[in-house]
C-alpha cells in the first residue's frame, strides 16, 4: 500500500513538474519573440517606473507620461488610485504603443487598501498567521478591484531601534517571526501556489534589501554597517523566507551595505539574492534610489545607473537614470546589452505570469471596484483583527474591562480624530470613513454608557511640530486655548465621570517613513494632562496610540491600566470598544522590546551575552550594566497580558538526546486559571550553550496561538529538529554543532519553563 501511494505521489509530482516546465517554455518563447521585435529604447523602457499619481512620495512626479507610454518608454507606474484612471492609462499602452505591452500598476498597499488593517507592527502582535494572510488577501482583492496589480509589501526589515519611524511598517525585532509573517503576507497577495490563478492575486514586493532597519542612530536612510556573520544570523532570514515563498519582486534599500549603496551592490543583488537564494523574479529601486547613488559618492547619474544595472537592479523607480543614460553607457562599453536584455526579460515575465498579455484589462473591471472595496465583510475581518492586535500592558485591580453602564470621560487629542485611526502608510484609505474613538466607544457601548469628551491638550506643545506630525491629511486642529484652559476642561469632564479613558500617544504620522524621533515618550504636553487626571483619584485607563515601542516608565508606575492599540486601521475605534468593554479579551503579544530609556537602545531579547553579564541585583562595578538604569526592558519581547490568567507546566521532552535526523518533542500544558475565555500565544525559544561562535541568550524557533475557555487546559507540543539548531559559522556555512541546548517554552521571552537536550 505504501509503495502504491509513493508511486502515485511520484507520478503527481512528475506531472506537476512537467506541466510547470511546459508553462515556463511557453512563457520563454513568448517573451523571446517579443524581445526580438523590441528596440533598445523599448527594452530600457520596460525598466522605467515613473510616478504620476494622486499620491506622491519623495521628491516629485514625472511629466509627459502619456507620450513616453506611446513610445514604449514606460514599464509601469505607481500610486495612481482609481480603476477608471488606470484603465485609461493602460489603454494608451496596449492600444497606442507600437508593441502593445501592458503596464504594471503598483501602489504602497501596506496594511490594507480602503479597508485598512492594523499597521504592520500592530498586526504582527496578533502572532496569527491565518489572520495576517487574510489581511493581505483582502488587501489584494480590494487593490486589484481598483486597478492595482503590484504592491510594495511586505516590509521585512529587522528593526531594533524604535527611534526609527519605519519600525511601524515592519514586524519587529525577531528574524524567525518576521520570516513567518513575510510568507503569510506573500501567500495572501500572490496566492498559495504563486500561479496568480485568482483574479485578485497581485505581485508582492519584499523590501528593503537589505539592512534598512539597522540605520545608525535610528535616523531614516542612514548608514547601516555590520559583519556578514551578523547579517546572515540576525537580519537576512526574513528576506530569504520571502524568496523561498516565491515573492515576485524585491526592492533595494536606501542605505549602504559594506560601504556600497544597496542599489549598486552586486554582492547583495546578484551573489546573495540570485546565486545563493535562487531568486528568479525582478528587482526594483526604491523611490529615486538610483539617483541617490550619486549622493553616496559613486559618480554622476550615468555612472550610478550603470553601476546599479551591473549590480543586478532591473527596474529604476522615478530617477529615469536607466532611460536617459544607459544607451550612452552601452556605446561606451560600460554596460553590456545582455544586462539590459536580462532585466527587460524579468519585467516582461512578471507581466506574463500575471496574465496581462492575454488580458491587459484584467484589473480594470469597474464592476469589481463598485462591489468589492470597503465591504461590510472586509470591515468585519479588519475589526476582529484589530482587536486581536492590541496589547494589554497593565491592568492593576482589573480595571479593564469597563462596565457599559458608566459615565466615561474620554480625554486626549487622540480621542476625536478620524484620520489618524488608520495609521501611517494607508495611502488608499478614505480618511473621513473611520469613526473617532469617542464614536467607536459610543457605538459599542450602546445607550447604557454616557460618554463625554474633552481634548485636554494639543498633540504637541509646538504648533509647527504638530503640523509636521499630522501631514497627508491626518490633521488634528490646533487649539488656541491655553494649556491651563484645556486642562480645566478635562478636569471638569473627569469630575462628572466614573472612569477616565486617556486617549494619548502619537499621531499616525509621528511614525512611518522619515519620522524618526529622539524622544519616544508620550509628548510632555499630553503627559501633564495625564498627571492631572490621575490626581483626581478616578480610575484611569490609558489607551495608547503608538507606531513604535515607547518609553513608559512613569506611566507603568502610575497609571492603573494601559492598553496599547497601535493604529488599528479603519475599524480601530469599534475594535477598541470591543476590548475596553470586554466583548473581546485582548491577546496581543509584543514583537518589539519596550525600553525603559532611549539610552538603552538598541535593546532586544536575542542578544549575545558579554563576558561580564549583569545580574538582577542592581548596579555592580565591573559588570556590563548602567549606573543609573536597569539593563532589563520595561516590557520584553513576547509580553502581553489578558483579562484572564494562564499557568504553564514544566517542559517535558520525548528524549534528551538527538542524533542525525532524529527529532525531539517538547511539550507543555497550559491552563486558563482565570474566569474568562482567552487566547494565549505559546512561544518556543532555544539556546545553544556552547558553539564555535558566541550564540544569543535565546532565539524564537516556534509559536502556537491557542484559545482556552475558563478552566480549560491544553497540551502544546513543539517538534525540535536539527534544522532549528543550525546557525551560520565564521565561514558562513549553515551548520549545527553537537552539544547542549536549552529548550524554553513560555508566555514571553523572559517568562519560560526550561529543559535541556544534547545534540550528538
């Protein structure tokens, strides 16, 4: 029977392989025939990606686009919203150009289209790969219904410095978790088999390759510098995971790597990405990235464009260095025509795989746009996902959940804003659609609650800074009243209430691209109001809006309850109401460490030990510690409270020794010891106790999210494989080494049960 089954599986695999080979041969023949008819200028045109849309990022937009499209000098465009507009532009390409080559239409569909999901840092805190995949699938359905065929997502950069604003766009500090999220997002966008067989499947683009999240001082676009061994062991995995999942495109990063700009780094774009990892899609510049090579000091635009192409960059976004300089570089012998043929072919193959040559108006069905965008069904999923992303940081005395039969004073500048609820990088959102927090609480509480509002303060104390923090239509109107007048109004509202909800923190544009901050605490003007509210003696719940880990030592010590809601998307207000009133039990877990002080940064759980590690006894001379601050974080990676409690048993192992391809099952029993049903993310960490190089104090290697009713127990099992124990050694070989390994299972990175195994 087993032999028959094996034979059937072999035949099925062979049939699939042969079918795929036939498809590849058909595509190769089509593309080759097309390229034989293309001029040099038309080939370079396929490598040109200008912006001419409603939403402009960076320095500006291109001009005379229609004329260039007619001449075959444009391969795609991005950030144009509206299926009718896109259809009109596509019509120029396929009906008015010589070779009728369709365009790609890209957009920064980062965490949803019009139905907006939590910012990536927030949705990562769900630790729910099915929910994350579904969010990408819904984003693809809506975007494709409006003409978009390519998204510049997911961003997988490991970020360990929360001063960097773009930490909001990634999945946190851990490479393993980041890799699983990257795979889930790509499955959602492209489909599970990468055949783009569904009408809504679109091209994904993993970014930014590489090390963009490691910029010095947390300053955007800044230099990143590290050893190769650190790249391979700590930063590369999410990019590699995306390639393994079949991502269609890869975007280069703005920073230098080994002192060479990533856009012109052959080691990155060719040696690692293609030769080591086997990437077969196309690479694309970030906004103006080819032109910015000049600022890095590699020569003028012509020299920089040639360097980028020779390094392995296939598509030039906005700079038009390829379009305007490559013909001259070919004549001078600085660029081989084979490089242009190769890049052009990759772009054409992506269009072929999408089905654009057969159906150039595939994404231009206006009926879909009317029926499939911002639907009630999509919004319901977004609301559920948002509630799952919130992280309960403190709940002293079980203040939360609140009773609906109360008078609640909502105080703070984030309590009455629609446009900020969706968070940064939500370029397709209609900013007047979300409810404000006050509206969301009123809707979820119904007629039982009396909810009143007072602004309490401006977002920031400086009007110009507040304007900079509320760009792109995320305005929070400046209140000309004095600080004392605003506080008095807040205290008056508080005097009438049973409980106070302080809606404070960051605006949506205080994080995101080019939104680095040196002070990552709650702005002082808001904090002063919070102090006054606490002085009333009334119960206070801080509903914290944040696009990054923040410094909250004073808040942790003084505020009874803290619920971090990130920026939850278009349904954030209702989702906050669901959690605040207990209709949903929060189960989010942090994916980034929260420091106590900016001076601790970078601070992350999977660090190397020092030769003089600090203890928990306070300051000790000649130890690796601070005189004036603890080493420990305020909130560790993986942390998150619930309205219930969970108890973990000790870890049990199926064996304590592992040889060759053997595996060991590590088990732990979790019991819901509280009075409410709830979700818990069980986390598996591993530590290599003795290796040929120094190894981290622990590394995440697995996780499982479970739901337990009050009083219910469940045994969670993890299969430990030799693959989990591997790392890159000094020769950059991926190896496992014999010796002792600690197996840790728990509710966060600093709350684990531990057992040991030996790899023989």
